[in-house]
C-alpha cells in the first residue's frame, strides 16, 4: 500500500509540475497579448481607412469646384473683368487648397500602409501562436490523460490491497501516513529505517528479530510502521 501511495504522490506531483503546462501558460499569455495588439492595429487601420475616405471626398469636392470655375471662365459668359479676376483668384485658391488636401491624403495613405503592414505581421504571429497553443494543449491533454489513467489503476490496486488489511492496522497506517507527509510505512534496509534514514539500535534489531512475522513493528525514532524484507539485514 505504501508503494501505491508513493506512486500516487509522484503522479500528483508530476501533474502539478508538468513542464508542458508551464509552456502552455506562456503560449496562452503570448497569444492573448498578440491577439490584443492585432485587434488594436486593426482598429487603427480601420480609423485610417475612414480618414482616407473623407480626405478623398474633400479633394474631389475641391477639384469639382475648381473644374466648374475653370469651365465658367473658359465659357466666355463672363465679360466683367473684375468678376473674371475674382474668379481667377478663387481658382488659384482652390488649387492651393487641393494641393494641401492631396498632401493630407498622401500622408494618410502612408500611415495606412504602415498600419496594414502591422496588421499583417501581427495577424501572422497570432495565427502561428494559435497553432502552437493548440498543439501544446493537445500534448498536455494527452499527458494528463496518461497520468489520470495510471492514477485510476494505482488507486484500484491500492483499494484491493486495503481490503485485505485488518481494520485496526489500516487505521494506524492512515494515521501515521497523515502525520508523516504521506509515508506511513518504511522498509528496514540493512538495519536502517528507510523512513527516517537512521540506523536502528542493536537492541531494536534484536527485538525485531524475535518478533512474530505478523507483529506490527514501529520505528522508535520516526514511529513509522516497519516492513521486514529479505534485504532488511536481520
């Protein structure tokens, strides 16, 4: 039973400290960060697309007004020199306005190109991390499945062994085990208690040698139940 308990503790420790679980947590953190960055970059690009659409409308509006004024001047329908002069000044002003708006439009286009490039890079990173995360999650699930399967098998074996242990001895074992970090019984190996790792005094060795095979023995130092084996050195 102690061997089964030790194995169950080992399995629990492995499940709690699985390196792959740590790697999965890192991947999920990185994915979340890149996903948020990609979403933010897409918002910036979307805002710039709206700015560009507005700038294009502004340029087209000024261009249309300039075209109408130029057509009016070229039509010969205006004979008043002063009116023609004012119209010429307006056309020149519109030309300057159109140039300024086209500069704004070009600047927005350049910013949009940069934003679109950032969206592409971040989306590629996000998708690559999503694949890595999915693969690692599957690996963790597979390992945890193996651990859980072995745990269920060991628990069943332990239950079978416990069924054959006298109730009073089982109660003692569980109590000692609870008081000693899960180790309720320890082998005697070459005169040493493997629980506390101390040499048993010669008087204790003699008492153990004289004890009946079914007598419950305790280590005087750590109070764990002692298990005799051919390697006990008795």
